[in-house]
């Protein structure tokens, strides 16, 4: 197969794919397809097959050329990565050899002003990775001040969350907040950044994006789904970019690699075997050259775990943080 021009190389991409040890006959899930960087690298190994998943409907058509070049070895599916077990089953691959996830928003999405992810570009306050459900503008327009403060504090780790929420509620009483720069102007009145610090709107934008896309819920469910589909000896590799995501990945892998514990829904006799073994006890981080070429790599962490023969556990309950359904219905 001829290799197409690589438009995008994922942060820690080579390290993540190498950790999964792709081999001929192996089936690998690129759970966050994006521009297809991981899939391209898997396909470099002759005889591999890849299932690519992305909830962003613009990503799937962007991968059609790679599908054509793959000689039937790549299948692309528009769906959430939390549904990866169902996607694999639908493709006739109930068990796979590896799963890779690159968590969070992509640089391509950030750079598209019409998507509303970035405070650097003026555009509609959207932030949806898919094209359904409420937008960030809907959340800003309807969530209570208390809910807004909780969302911004929990998902953005913004210490001035109450001040930001209060400013948003005051501003929306005067006029709808529909663009990214309108929101930036509101935040900048109550959050100040010293020289060298992150932009005042960074944490609030992160919080709204995570909330609108239910990103942390998706990650919780996707990790458990990966556990169900991986063969014994199959590997899970996850690249994350901020502490909230990395904490979820780390806790999942550590808990699932322990002897004992497990779900209250599983009989005690079946809880005493680890579901994973840790391939790297400390996260892999980007080297100096990659960081200099891509500043986003500075915060990236790669964690890898290998599936054992123990039966998969059920997904644990989601943390008790603000949910899209409850906030948008005013509950």
C-alpha cells in the first residue's frame, strides 16, 4: 500500500503505536480518528486492519482517501468513542488487538473559527465535537449562575469561577452571548492574567467544551469499553493533555491492575484478578524536539496497559459532577 502524505502527526503518536506492537493479522481501534495519524501508522505494518471512530462528521470524509489507499484494511465509523465496543461488534470484530485514544479537542478543530473552540478566533459559540445537542451558547444562555460556577470550577479548574458565572449572567441579561469574542470580553473583565500566564479565558473555554461534549463521561465509558474488546495481551494506549483526563486514565489503569476490588455488581470470587498490567508505571512524555515543534505536546502524557485473561468488569458509576441533561433541563 502506498502511504499518503501525512497531514497530521499526533502528539506521542509514534510512541503510542509502537506500544501497541502492531503485527500482521492484528485489528486495531483508532478511537479518535481525527486526521488519521494513528491509523496511517498502524497501516504501515502489512496485514493490519484498523477501525477508525470519530464523532466529528467532518473527520470521516477527510479520511476517505486513506480508506481508498488501504486496500480494505481501514473502516471509518462516525460515532462516539464510548460506543467502541458496539462499533467493533458491528464490524465483526468483537475482540481486537489494540485500542488507542487521543483525548480532547484536536488542533484542527481549534483552528476552525466556525467551530467556536478557541478564544483566539471570533466565531459562533458552538464547541460541539459532533453536530447535535446544545451548544456552548445554549449553556451560557440557560444554565443557572450556580451551575455555571460549578461547571467552570470542576471542568476548568478556574478559581474565579463564581466571578465568571456572575459576569456571564449579568451580561446575558443585557444581550445574548453568541460569539467567542463576546464571551472572552466578559471573562476578561473579572479574570486577569500576569505576563507569561495563560489567557484569562483558557479555563472557562476548556470547561464549557468539556461540558458540552460530555468529554469526561465519554472517557470513563470508553475505557471500560476498551477493556471489554481487548484480547488477552491486547494493549490500551491513551494520550491525554490535562490533569482531569490524565487522572481518570491513571486511576482506571491502576485500579484495573490491582488484585481484588472491582465492581459491586461482580461476585467477589471474580474480583481478585487484575484486568490489566501496567506497561509503563510512569507516563511517557514528549521529548524536547517534539515540544519545540508542537508546544501542545508539553502537557501530553501517554499511559499504556496490557489486557489480562480476567473477564471484563462493568463500567463504574460516573462521578457526581454537573451533567448536560440535568443542567439544561434546569434540574
